[in-house]
């Protein structure tokens, strides 16, 4: 039996008609337990551990709900308790939930494992990260992209074409129109953190490629990011805006840009001095 007395609950009560509002909050919290369960399965651990953890979570929910009996809170107090995610009640419940979850792989390790599996599956190579420094993650930059020195832009583009519908502005292959330094396999394996946003960075709107003051995403990294996001969600990036790949240049000095438009992944171009609110770079931390 879970010792819920260790969780600080101070007579936080709700009327019966608000039961489903509270149930919804508990279900949102359950996502933490589900993610942890998925990690356990990925690590091929005993499935009984998953059943035990979920059972404990349900037991904890029931005990918490039993403590919520009517004592006449006002409608405003009830609404505040339901909507305020930082209310002491929810903080206590979140902490109690975390006590049920066994230690799992940290997020950086999980993402590195994703890329190792990705490169093995799509390119038949073992990702070698010896000597590769993991860049320090900045707040808000939660998507890791690893560009392996063993693959080229054309190879990555072909994987995109196999996974979803694609379009590029040129009939030539992308490497033939990109600057020479980006042709062929990259010179070294590199890692970058990007903001975990569907749309490119709001902070860089109305800034041309020439005006960028921070390192920006390259075209090959943008293609890899599209593949990562699609692999994990079956959805796509940049539905309303374009990612300006300001870290790359076409041979004529123009700048690649990419979005999801008309049910296809599109790669186009813009002037290095072109700027607009829908044309945005993605800052690269690496």
C-alpha cells in the first residue's frame, strides 16, 4: 500500500460534479508513467515491472480521489484548483507519481540511441561517436541532431523521399547545386541542439540569412530533423512557416529553405538578404 501520508495534502476538496475535471488532470499526469513504461520496454526489461508500476499509479489516484470529498469550496476555488498547474496539490501529486517510476535513461542518452538506430537502419552504418563532444544543452533547446561524417546530403534526401513525398526546386541533385564545402560526406560527425518547436524559431523572424548573429541550421541538419520528427510523431515541421537554412549556401550564394506544404516536404531557395515574418532560421547550439 502506498504511503500517501508522505504526500502533503491539506484538505483540498472538490464537489462531485467536478470529478471528471480532476480525472482529466490525473490522466495528463499518467503520461509520465506511460513514457517511463515505454523506456522499460525499449530496454527489454521484465514486463511485470510495467504492470506493477501502472497498478501502483492507479492505486495512488484512487487514494487521492477518496480524499476529495465535499466540504463546500466555492466555484472559484474549485476552478483555481483545476486550472492552476503549479497549485501545491498538483505539485504534491506529481512528486508522488515520480516516486513510482524507476530510474530510466536520461533524455540525451535516449536521443543518441535514436540516432544510432536511425543510421544503422537507413544507412547500414554504426554511428561512431568516439571523440565527439556532446554540446551543452541550453534551456529550450531539446532536439538533438547528429550529422554523421559517413553520410551526404544526397543520401539523406533519398531517405526523405522513401519516407514521405518530397519536392526540390531543382531537377539536379542537391549536392550539385550546394556550395562545394557541403558536397559529399561531412568532414566530421557533429551534434547540434535545436529548439523543440514545430515552427522555426520565432526569435529569428524578419532576419535574413546575412543578418543572423548565431549559428544556424544547415540543409542536411534540417532534412535529418524532419526525419527525426516524422519517425517519432508521423507528423511534419514548418506547417505555417519556412525554415531558413542559413548555415548553408547554394553555389550561387542563395540560401536553402524548407517547409511542409501541399502534403510534401519542400526544399526551395531565397536570397541571402531576403527576410520575412514567415522565413525563420533555427538556431544551432553545438
